[in-house]
C-alpha cells in the first residue's frame, strides 16, 4: 500500500509539472518573443538535460543515418511545427483554454490510428471522439464562452499541436523507434530540432539573445524546458515501475493542473462554457483511451509502450 501511494504521488507530481508548462508558455510570449527563438532554446535546454540523463543511464545516442532521419521526423512532428503554432496561439488565447485543447490529442489520434491500421474501431471510443469535438464546439460556438469573441478564430491554430502530436504518435506506433528508448529519442530529436530551429530563428528575426538581463519570459522559457525534461524522464521511469496503464492517467492531471496553474499564475477566470468544455474533454479522454488490455504509455516517442501512449494520450 505504501509503495502504491508513493507511485500515485509521483504521478500527481508529474501531472502538476506538465500542467505548469502551459501558463509558462503564455508568459514566455508575453513580451514579444517569437516562436522559433523560443523553440530553439527550449530544445537546447531540454535536449542537454536529457542527454545527461541518457549518459547517466549508460546509453549513448546513435547517429547513424536512419537514426538522424528519425530524430528529424520526430523533431518536426513533435516540436518545431506544433510548438510554433502553440506559442502563436498562446499570444491570443487564455492558457487554461490551451490546456483544455491540448487534451484533444487522443481524439485526433483515434481516426488516424484507424486509417493506419494500428488500432481497431470501438463504439465507446467513437463516442469519446464525439465528446471531444463537442467540447471544441462549446468553446467556439457561444459568443460568451471566451473573454473576447474574436479569440475563437485562434482555436484552429491551437489545435495544430494536438493534430501533429497525434500524427507523431501514430507514426511511432506504426513504424517503431529503431530500437531506441524514450529518453534517447527525445534527446536526439531535441538536438536535431535545435539544429533546424537555429537558422530559422535567425532568418526570421526571432532570435533570442541569451545574455542577461533576463526577464519573466526568459525565466519562464528556461523553467518550462527544465520542467518538461524532468517530468518526461520521471514519466519514463514510472511507466517501467508501475506500468503504462497506471501511468496513462496523467493525461487527466495534465489538463486539470494546466487550468489550475493558469488560474493561480495568470489570474485567469473562465465562463461556464469553458468548464463544460473541460468536462467533455475529460470524458472524451476516458472513453478514447485504450482499455487496460492494450498497452498505453505517454511520451514523445518510443518503444511500443511509448508509441501507444503518444497515439492515445498526452505530451
């Protein structure tokens, strides 16, 4: 019993940390930083930390051509493209709304998985998909659901990230990770992604000078990158210790704590429509997730259990 309580506490801490990254992203863009500059430093910080974790585990980073190509694919699908859209949306939408929308990953993943033949049709999961879509409509439809009616135009931009996360997870589930584990894949993808983001940030005029003085956006960026790397590593550890089904429950916590942190740090308040949308999303997650007999493990990329989690869960 004591061990189970300890594992549950770790799960809550992971959800708390992951949820914190949503309002931190809102703070990071609050003073005009562009998405590509933010993405570059996010990848450098988190990639460096994950490389250190991988080294401590006694695992290097293979750099064969097939591995580099895979790292590039994961970097584009899992960070460069979706985070560009997320940071742009964070300028216009409340952080709590972003936290709710990111929970649509399994709703998008389910039909993609059916198309690729990596999952089977189930009526309950279809109903979960419908719940998620209705939740999005509740956010967009009523003119009083968001602080300003014009914000509804940015909801599709915020949905780019969950769509790409869903594609990424299904790609990993369908074609595997070339024998790499979760930390190795995310570390390699972070480093390759940084190489891609560097010229893009410079060429677009979005480069961020890392020299002090540092303001709130700089600290939020660094904190977000570190938190993500730490909780991701903890997630991988928990999957191995408690199983992927138990650990997959973090998806509820990430969404819930994303909303709570946004209220605490940004003083955001939401209408009844937003809370209804949150409830619909959580019901959708519950119904769309595979049942315990199917592997499920969240992570940005890896092995079969990680691939299943990404396809059906959060990151």
